[in-house]
C-alpha cells in the first residue's frame, strides 16, 4: 500500500475540495488494482509530487514503466493522454495503456533519464532539442480533441479583462502578443500537434535515444514549439539582448524557421507564462522581472526585423508597451 505525503494530500484537497478528498480515499484501491492487473513489482512512489501521482515499477509485459495517475477529468492529464497516444512513441515516451475513467497511464520509463540540463554546451542543447521537436512534429490531418493555441491565448485575454486590476501591468503586453499571433495566423502556416511544454527537464536521454515526457497537448504552428525551451535556455544565463539573440540564431539554424518568427513565438509564450505567474500570485518582484524580460524580447524582435513596414509595426507595439 502506498503512503502519500501529507503535503500532497493537503494540496489536492485545497485545489479540488471534496472531489479531491474522495479521490484520495480511492487511490490505494486504484493503485492496488493496477499493480495486480500488470503484475507490477519493485513499486516506488516519487515523493516530489505536485498534481499527479507518479510510481516507478517493473512490469512483466512492458519492462520498466511509470504508472501515472490523477483525478480522471483533469484537463491536463486528459490532454497528455491524447497527445502521447498520437505521438505513439515517436519522439516521446510510449503510452502502453491508459484508462481515462481511472485517470491512469502506464508509460515507458526512460532510463537513465538524464535531462538536457546535463548537456553543458548550449549549441549541443539546442541541436538536441531540435532533433526531439522535429521527431515529435505531427502535422494535423483531421480534427483532434485538443485545444488550439489560439484558445489558450484567448483564455488569458479573457481572464486579464475580467481581472483587469490584477493583470494591469501585463495588459499592454497581452495586446501585443495577440497582434503578433494574428500575424502568425495570417501566414496560414500548417498546424501541428504540439508538446507545448518542451523544456530542458521534459527531454530525457535514454537507452532508446532522447525522448519527451509530460506533453501539454496544444494544436498550433510548428514554430510555437520552440518557445518554452527558449524561455528555459535564456534564463539559464540571465536574460539580456545578446543572450536572447544568440539563442534565437541557433534555434533558427537547427529548427529551420525564420528568426523573427521564432522571436515572436518566444514573446507570445512568455506573455502566457507571465499570465500564469500572475494567476498563481507570484510576488510583484518576480512579475516586474517578467515585464522587463518581455521588453527585452520586444527589442530583439525589432533588432531582427529588416523591412521598414515591419519595423514600423514593431515600433508601434513597443510604444504601446510603454504607455
């Protein structure tokens, strides 16, 4: 029988109330059922839990596995399940089994599981990211029950309008992000299934090569996949213009996308990350740092753009951000 940390249980009840409390009461029975179903041995609970419960185990049928479970109707878990089933082991860990009613996934366990944080050369890290992201790229051929990137951005716009005082410092940047994403949308680029959280910690080296874990599962333009990794990468060395431009240059080299487009994707996603930081009540000092970083990214967009008419757009947007 697994024993969940008290801190985790308090967090789940805080987020989901009675529903979370009822689920926690059922967790031992659900886990025991799947241990028996798959003849799992050497079952080990990961103690650093946030939203989902993660168990490592050995499985008679699949070898080393991860048993991941959460409240059955949590959107993030549902999206992850759908995305992994579509990726089907190409560029991401294999999902061997899922049961949406129980909120269960049996996943390939990547061993040794070293992240890209263990790769010490920047260019090598970016090249490794691009290899994984390119392997993941699934071009849409029909409808998929996952949210489009536009829906995610619109949620943030709606929330910022409904809580205008709370999001006051970010409002102008949200407007700019919306305008920049409209530019991307108007380019009519192909849409892809995106991992959408493909940072250093979610890319693991294993005996089967590098693969991704924990997809968020959005639908959107391929260039958007670069943003979360770049946020992580530029923050490793302290954000400044030279740092941002170097990362954008290397990303363009290996991901084969336009530099201006990559930089715009970075700005849009950084706005979304800052929205989340505001939503979960990060301290003003952290939000102010995010705002300054957004100004630096805007400057980099201006630096990269060359046509006069595009530079004019960027300058106007920059002026808006200073209002």
